[in-house]
């Protein structure tokens, strides 16, 4: 049993990760700031089952200003998921993205060094690669949006603290995570709502953009494997994808089948910063972590549709 700390614990992926860590027998400390852009009631729902568990402790704190020292005391593994997500809003509110994704990460890493945290699992994104996120971890990093730029800056901060102060570190680049509890501003969640309610779905671009979809349970499994193998994979960076690449047009077809509804499509030009293709090469994660995504896209979308219907 270890003491695990998860930032962004009330979020989509963070709440799933906390549940998995508790199930695995760990004590878990969750941090979240409830910053606007993500409705508070949604995050409270994500935390509902966690709050009933004695081995889970939650603190509402802003990493940019809170005293982090007592929170990181005795932490074996720090999972840093907290960030301002989404590409589009990063153009209009860059200051918020810069402070949340860069400044907050710096403060967290500084405290992690001071408190001698055992290991940091830093969660990054395929957006650091840019418009085309295909290939392995050696692909050039060319962010195509302010969001991607701030996430790459956070990665570089991690590298700097690792190189200068010996802070043990692993970086995970998530690719298009979906499933139950997906944020309400994410495309699949919006599409399901539109189908169920009979409202138009705004399709940006031609729909032929592809994604390396990662079901949330597979994403969490990979993250826990990174913690399990932290001693042998220190300093590594891993792509975390689902192994199945599909276009948005194909997803729309699947969603129509799963809901029994016909989508009403409202077409718009592609948005600045939108990635065209993502296809995670997960060979390294397979070899070094034993990561093996198990959820086909149809199965994962079925679960998300069921969740949206019940929420």
C-alpha cells in the first residue's frame, strides 16, 4: 500500500484513476480547483463515490496559489493530471492556460522536490506533436495551438527538474480519451447529446479527421502500469493510445446505430488548432509497461452512450 496523490481528481480521467488506485489498495489524496469552464456539479458527481471511501481524502485547492507543502508530504507517487484542457478556448484565454498548465506545474514540481516525492507521473497530450500526431515518441514536437504549447512547456519543466534536481519522472502522452464521465465540452459527449435530443451537431472540417481513440479504462490501466514500473522506466515518455484509429464520420455512423437516431449535421470550417490526424504508436508502452488496450471503439462508445443516457 502506498500514498498516492492525484491532481485533477474531480475530472473525467482523474476520478477514474482515483477509483482504480483505491481498488488496488492505496491511500489516495485528490486535489482539484473547480476552475470555471467545467461545471462544478459535473465534478461533484465524479467525486460522489470517492467521498464515501475512508482511504480517499479530497482537498479543493488551486495549484497556482495554495500551500502545497503539507499536501505532498509522504507521497510515494504524484499523478499530475490537472490542466486547462481543450484547444479552442486556449486562443481566447491564453493567460488562464499559461498559469494553469505552466505556472501550476512549476509550483507542484518545486514542492515535489522539497518534499522528496517518490515519483511523478506527468500527464501530457498528443497535442504536443501538432497537427499530425502520428508515429512514435521521437516524432518532432510542433504544437499547433496555445494549449499544445503550454502542455509542451510543462513537459520541458518536468525535464528540467529531473535533470537539475533528480526528481524521478515519467511522462505519458494521452491520445483522445473517451468514455463515461467524458467532459461535456468534448466532441463525443456533445454528439451523443445532440443525437438524443434531436439538436444539430456542429461538425468542424470535413469529418475525415482521425483519432487514436483511447477508452478511459485503458488510459487508467496504462497510467497505473507507469507507476508500477516506475523504477525501471524512470525518465521515459510514453504514447498512450487505444490502438484503433477511426474518423469522426465513422464515429457519427456508429453513434447513429447505437442511439437509433439520425444525426443533424451543421457544417463549419475547421477550427484553428484542430489536429487533422492522430495515430499513437504504442510499441514502447507495450514493450516496457506491458500496456495492452482492450476496449474496441464500438464497445467504448456503447458504454459512453449508456452513461450519457443515465446522467
